[in-house]
């Protein structure tokens, strides 16, 4: 049903270093000997492959001429240093890029590969140098996943041809048509359109399988007191680093020693074959149980029933429709329940495409939105994991160790704390973009600034997602080993989440009254006496003052 799993790869093919415009640069033009470089001049197309576009079927390669075209790739140091990007994320991108480079070379494609030690000022600046040096008739680029990079590439001149990224299943034009005339965007209606457009999980009459479009209500179970130990939960497929990945790990540890995170456990899929093996592993061993416990959390269990394929998808090692079809086949074959399969497909076909649509519809102004006027600095423990709050210590520590946390850990632990604390949403955005191996701006920014922080005022979410520590207690075992009591809002044992929850409602009460979905929570706020409100406010202000230490950003 799926391609066989990948054995450890062999060492890379040799390449020859060439002259470079950057002092001390050991970048290379691969597959071309020194005295043969003239044979690729003049260059017809300079084909730019960005670090998150590692797909051989990309539109960038349409019509490629192996004799006259050159592929261009660049490890831009700036991408890792604008904020202190975590070592797992840096290693993920570099290892995947270098493996893809070698796969292209093995096909006989000519490449210019600017390596990390080129120390060029930025990707766009490095590309400009090579455009001037090679004078290609055309520079072919698939649209980047970041608005500012797209604009920087456009500014390189009229020879640049931006091609649509056909990896995605919804074009900008289609999403704009969906959004036109709507007072509010809601993912659910978009998701139904995508199901119909691609014929996914529909019955013979073209209606949703089982009679419902969404089975989310069935997918919110906790593990209970016993945790996941009594469930069949095979560990996800790990990919032992090969020689090339080990080289990347050593280089990242040396070059970015002062960056957060660790690489001792790095075992992510970094090639398409590995990514397909990871997909196979999830589909066969965890998809069936994914739905029930997709929102649950458990200390020391970072993966649970989750897929671990988001990074591979966002680097374009996997294609969304092949992922969707693989999950649907399991349902059709009776090997996975509808609720689990629908919940997983909704994340890929619905949410992922919807988030991208929101990003391109609202950029560049989206980045500056701050509907709640949040201005607190990001607490320093987000870069260390050192905090007495067990849920945050576990989620942040896991993030720094693996470059990973699942969606509820991001939304309802780290994101929830920042939202209620009142952290500047741009600082939260920079942290999420820096630490997660699957983070690319088109997907990370709307999820963080919109869904998590409600800084867009309701574009992504119909209300702010706020809760007391009781939610975390219900969905995890974190509170059992914590010094704080999730039922208390004031006092020495008060849970910071519970304190900040009531303080959030108090601070934004007038704004939130316009939102009908906040009615119940605001009615509960009204039950607090003036003295209780004052005590909560004082406790929240003390907490903020104690955390007001500037982060490395």
C-alpha cells in the first residue's frame, strides 16, 4: 500500500568547491568541474529552490533543461539568527536541504549551493550576487511561504518569474473568492467546500460520510487517571541520522552553540522516502486511535497518537492530497473509525489550507495586528523551560528538546499562558517561528497571532480561547505534580493560569461583551465580588512583574 521504509542512507556523492564572491565561502557548484564551468554559460533558467520547497514535482522544475539550466539553493544564516532559532529547527531544514541537493545532483542536475559558511547577508542578497554573475535569461521561483521574502525576490528585477505553489490544494484566487462578501471567515464552511471540491469522505450521493461533516465532539477525550499506559500506543518511527545528517548536527551544535534546544534526540524524517515511511507508520499504527485522544496531554509522552509529519509536509516532502487519500483509504478499508479519520483529514484539507488562505489574504498588515493591546515581554523561561509551572515546564522543555509540541500543547498551554498574561503577539510569533521544526510563516503566523493570541480580533477564531487551570488538569496529568492548585485564583498555591483567566476577563470585559460566545464566561465573572476582583488583579500584577524579564529576542 505504501513505499517500503527507508534504510539508513549512504554517504553523499562528492562535490567540488568553486570560486565564490563571499570571503571564506566553501559553497559549491555541484556536478561541474572547474574547467567546465563555461559550459553552463549562458544560463537559461536559474531555478531557485527554497528550504521549504523540497519537492521534485515542484512547478520550479517544469520544463527544465539539464544542459542549460542551473538549480540554486542557499543556506541563509540570517534565517537562523534574526531570532535565536532552536537547533532542532535549524538541523531539520539543513539536513532536508542537503539531502535534496544530493538527490538532484544524482539526477545530473547542475546546482549552485551556497552553504551556511558563506555568511552572505541574506538569501535575497546572495541570489542577487549570483544573478549578476551568471546573468540568466530567467530566474524561476515558486512563491515563498513568507510575504517579506516574496517581496524581496520580486525586487530582484523583471527576469524573476514567480510560479504558483501547486503543493497546496486551494489557490489564492479560490480562497479570495470564498472570502468575498463574508462578514466573518469560518474554517468549517471552507472545509466543506474543500471536501466537495476534492471528493473526500463523501458517500455515493455526494454527502458527507456518516451524515455529518465534523466529528470533533467525539475527539476530545482525556486519558483519565490511568493515562495512556493501558492503550496500544506504538512509538512513532524514528530515523537514525545518517552520515550527512550527523554532519549537520555537528555543524549546528558548533555554529549555534548559544541557541536554545538540543539535538541528541534528533530523528526526524529528512527525505521524501523517510517522510513516506513516517506517513505509513502513522496510518498503520496510530490513526485509528488518533481521534479519541488528539487533545490529551501526558507528561513524558510527547508523541502519543500524533502523526509527526507536519514538518515533512511543510518542507514539501509529502503532498497533502496523498496524505488525505492515505487516511481515507484506512476508513474505506474498515481499519480506522470515521471520527478519527475525519478529524485528521480536517487538519490537513481544512485547517492547513484555510490558514494559508488567511495569511495571504491579510498580509502584510496581519503581522501588526494587536486587537487586545498586549505589550508584556515574553517570559525568559520560554527559552529555557525553567519554571515551577509543571505544564509549561513540560511543554516548553519538550519543545526545546524535540522542536515539537502538539496542537493542544501549543494552543492551550504555551499559547494560553501568553494570551492571558498579555504578551506582545509579535514576540509570541517570533518564539513559535523559532522553536518548532514545522514552522513556516504562512502556517505559523495565523495559528499564533490569530488562533492562539486573538490579536487579529476574530479573523481566525470566533472568540479568545481562554480557560482556567482546570482545563489543563482535565486533559493531562501535569497538575498532579505541580505546586499550584488549579482551583485557586489567589494565594500562595494559586494556579497562574486560573489567576490570569479571571484577570483576562476583568481586563477585557467591555470588549468581550460584544462577543456572544463569551456570554457564559462573563456571567461567571459577574459572580465575583469587588474584593475578589481586587485580589485577583493584585495577584496577576505581581505575577506579571515577576516575569517581566526580557527574552533573547
